[in-house]
């Protein structure tokens, strides 16, 4: 049996405790990555918001150029694309947050750290080394480097999902104004009628509200049940469905009417 003196035993215990403390920060890294990704998602969305209707076919016609702009703007490379390619995520629309698999994000982050080679790793686990430097176990210089690494990673990763899933994310950011093929964009047509005061006038003069919805439907077309739901979001109790005439619809309609008046 191996004999060890008290000093060696103390050093082994100290080393074991240090590793335990470092690994305990894994959940903090996940939370930090989610926080940074969500902040980037919310801060950058305004750059890709449409202020007026855009046909999906028009986006598809120039999607390669649009994706190339994202590729360059976020400083992506083909190597980074290979590292990020297995990354998957989900967007919670009600919370406006991005979620992803814990093990997958750590694998991707590990490969990113190995690729960047900005921290000299002492172990075979780059995520461990990152946590060692980031959570006050290393020198201040390495700590600052680790801070920049995780921010750069999140920015590159968000740029990648925008580049890879451009139309999907643009649809998410612009649910009001990105018009699907063969869609005559009923909510915008109803918003225009509202700006002309027709919806309010019908609401005051047509006793049977079902007739109101039929009149509006005869003008704008589309699905009659959806037209009814959109109208309900303007008159009476607000519709609880996802068929809503939004502030963006109303602002666009009023702007359109004002321009035509001029």
C-alpha cells in the first residue's frame, strides 16, 4: 500500500476540493450562456424588424445575399459553422427566450474553446479550464480573457443560428409583416378599414355583429372565422386568440392612409 505523508495528503485533498469547486460552476456557465444569448436575441431583433409588409417570396429571392451579410457581420468562418452545426435550440415565444440542450451547448462550447486557443489549457477539459479562469481561480489577465471568450462565443453562435435558419428567425421576429405566399394579409386590410373608421361605423350601425363580420369578410376576403377574430380584437372584448390586429398593423395602416392623403 502506498504511503503518503501529511503534506502530500493535504495537497491531494486541496487539489480534489479545488476541482470540485471548479466543476460546481458548470450550472453557472449554462445560466450565463442562456442569459447572454437571450440578451443578444432581444437587443439585435430590432435590426431585423420590418416596418411594413414584406412578401416571403421577395425574401427568398435574395436570401443568399441576406445570409452572406449575416455571415460577414458576425465574423463567421466555415470552421465555426462546422463547430456550431450540431447546435439545436427552441424559442419560447411567450417569454421571448432561447432554450437549448445543456450537454449539447457544453460540447459546442468546448470545441469552440479548443478552436480559439486563447487560454493555455492545463487539462484535457477546456470547459473546466474556462471555469477555472472565469470564476476567480486564475490570474486577472486570464479572467478577462475568459470573459471575452464567452461573449464572443455567444455572439458567434447567435450569428450562426441567424445565418443557418434565416427565414425561420425572420418569421419569428416579424410575425405581423412577413407575408406568406398566397396570403393577402387580412390583418393589414382590416387595419386599413379601421383607419378609415369603417369598423367603428359598422359597430355602431349594424345591430347583428355576425353581419358586421360578414361585411368585413366580403371586403377583405380570407377565412371568415379569422376575420371575425381579428375584428374582435378591435371591438368589444379583446380577442383571446392569436388573431390580433396589433399596434404595428394600426401604425402602418395610419401611415399608409396619411401618405395617400398627401
